[in-house]
C-alpha cells in the first residue's frame, strides 16, 4: 500500500517561499498580497529582484538564522507528528478510494510531504512531493494531503490526454477544479471542506453536477474537458 512520509527541510521551505513570492498575482482569483504577508517586506523585495536559485539561498539563510528557530522546529515536529498520526488512520482507505475513482492504481508507493512555514502549499510532480502549512489547523493539513495527492495522481495518468484538447492554462484550471470530488466522495474521511479557488467556482459547480450523475471518471473527464474548454477561455 502506498505511504506518505512526513518531513521538514529548510531548503524545501525556502523553495516554497520563493515559489509563492514569484507566482502570478491574482491567478484564479487568489490574493497574492495576503499569501506573501508572512515574508518580511525587506526580504520580499530582495526575493523579487533575484533569480529563483539566488532567492532560495537568501531565504535559506534567513530561515536558518531565525532566533526562534529552535522553538519553530519544536512546533513543526509536533505538528508533523499530529498530522501523521491522523493520516495513518485514513491512509489506506484514501488510497483505495482514489484508485477506484480515478480508475487507475496509485502510481507511486512513497510520497513525500514537507511542512512549509509559508501560507501556500506547492507540489513537485518529479519528486512526488507536496507541502502542508504550519499555519493551517491539523484538519486542513489532512485535506491538503488528500488534495495534493489527487493532483499528482490526476496529472500522472491524465495530463497528456487533457493536453490534446486543452491549453496548458485550461489543463491547470481543470486540475484545480476537479478536487471538488474530495467533498462528494471523501466526506467520511475529512473534516475540512475543499473550497478551491474563487476563479473556479462556476467550473466546479458545473463539474460537480456532471460527476454526481456520471460517476465514471473516464467518461466524466471527456465531459469535463468540454466544459472547461467552453468556460475557461
């Protein structure tokens, strides 16, 4: 059975800070200013002026020299333990259900979940890794684990198929919108609700109505691609 391994790594944390800082402002209705407010203004200014690698080194040094580093590490350690303890109780059910819904076996056996001290939770398909946030409650962390693994499973099996019909941006819209399935089919495993991004509200509602009637992922995906192409121009 696939497993999620929970870790903290300063370099991964620095990577996530830079990724958020340099992300597209306002994409999908997001509030970029709110997302980066945890980064001191003087540091954010420097990050934006440098390339990604240089900015990551800068953030790594900043996090490493934080006088609160020890207490932060203690809090992070306890949070990761709490998340892992709850996750282990639903892990097997989640993976079995995800495989059944996507009509594909889980593509990887050992996912990596890193905790970030930033607000957003990015993922990396090549490394089969994703992040949860120190600022989220435990219930939201568990939802994030489910949300990001859903992304990775979907992209592994269906990204190339979607690219035949959708632009890169539309494929991303569909990938983000489709996680409404966590609300319709995983409610017994989750406390938090997957709201998605503001810019995908209408798309999610339309896809949900189709899914509740269809319940066959491959047939649903063809209809979802058509709606995404019409709605997300």
